[in-house]
C-alpha cells in the first residue's frame, strides 16, 4: 500500500469519525461510534494499523506520525462529544439548564380532611379517657338491629333503608337469623361487640364508615362516617352525657359554639335526645344520644339494675364541614384536588 493511499484513508476516516462523534445525540449513540472507529478489537483504527505492514520501510516513519496524529485528533473529538453529552444528561437532556435557578416543588399528597377530622376527634375523646374500638363494616342483623332493641317490624330494618347483601343465614344458635347480612347502618354495632367481650366499666369510641341508601345532597351521602361513644359504669346519668358532649363541642368547634339537646326516640336509648349545633344562622343536627336502654344491656349480659350508661353518635362529615366552613358534603368525595388541597 502506498503512503499516499494510506494518508488518504486516514483523512477520510478522521473526517467520518469526527462527524459521527459530533452528531451523536446521546451517550448510547456516542458509544456505538467510539467502538466503530476506536475499538480495540474491531474498530476502523485497528484495521488501519494492520495496513502499516504493507507500506514501504522508507515511508513508514511518515505514515506512523500521521497515524498518531489521527488517533490524537479522533480521541480529542470523542472526548469533546462525551463532555457535551454528559452535561446534557446531568441537566435532564437540556443544554440550557441553569442549576443555580430555584427548583420546582414536587406535588406531595396530604391527609384527607375527613381523616384529619377523625384523628382530631380521637385525640379529644382520648383526653376524656375514651379508648378507640373498631368493628366490621359488613354486619349481621343481630349486631345491627336485634341487640340494639330494634324490632323486626321497625322502619329502620326496611330493605329500602339499608344495603343488604345477598348471603346465606348469619350467626349460630339462637342468633341464627333469616335474611342477608348488610353494610352496617350505624357504628352502634361496635358498642354491642365491645360489651359482649368486656365487663364494665366501659368507655370507648368508634369512628368508621356507615352506609345508608340516601340520595346525595348538600348534607347527605350514601356513605359517611360516624363517631360512636359509649360509657357504661355504675351511677352514670344524663348529666354525664351532656357534660361530655359540651366539653367535646367546645374543644372541637370552639368556645363560642351553641349546643342544644332535643327530646327524641331511638330504640337503643331511653331517654333519647337529638344533638344540634348552631351553624350559619341555623340549628344543624349532628347526631343522636341518650341513656342505654336496659334491653340492650340484657342482650349483652349486663345487669341493668347495677349498671347504667350513655351512648351517642355524631356525624364526622358534619363536624368537619362545620369546622372548615364547607357547605356541601359532596365536595369531600368529589376527588377534586383543587378543593382537597385547601386542607
């Protein structure tokens, strides 16, 4: 091979390699080009080096000098391209990136306002000595109705007012009941389960989801949360119930909140009251309360001649709405981040 042909080959390869390195758009394509031109096993440089043996001895010195220059020039072009692409990669594929500018704050989720309310309620009631209790959301008629002194012909057991499930008979022995299980319609079921497994004194609260087939509107939703409270001991009176609810209301809603108790009726409490709070120029019902009916004590094996107690159930969403000035319960479950991110 003549010296002139050898030099022409190097000139062509150098131009071709430099163009490939400069046009590489990422580190992967740059590495492919490096292996092609500078690879130790199969690169173009290795092929050219093999041709040195076919050049006349008198011309080998000039050929070697040009070969070294070729390697230096191509290696330099490669290093420049590598530095350029490493800068793009570290800046997120943007050569105009300025690391001195402030970054963008990532979007971080937070606790739902209803969950925030539940946590707050548990903390307030915990300071008054109430322990948290839980129960299943799918209940049997015994715990949801019978043990709560709700007779079979009571309107509260109407299929149109409950989410019954298509299951077989539930319970065993004298608690075997015809009909389906259902999604619990009240957290009062938890107080029955607690009393079945614990002797007085009892002081518990239960916060959880309940289900009723209500048409959604500004103050009703088919799934909502209740806070159920239960205190059973000797010599418990209605005055104790009023005191607990007043202390709770002032702790959660503020010292300026107005609260009232209206006579009412519930099968599982006697006497019974409705609890209202004054909100936006109107009295809003927040839940029911009363002294535990002796029939409920008998269902769980308590002696009503020895023990007395009170129970109350308050709507968590209504408390949350009162505290945050929310006017429509449906906003809490709309999934609209613009609304939820306010809390």
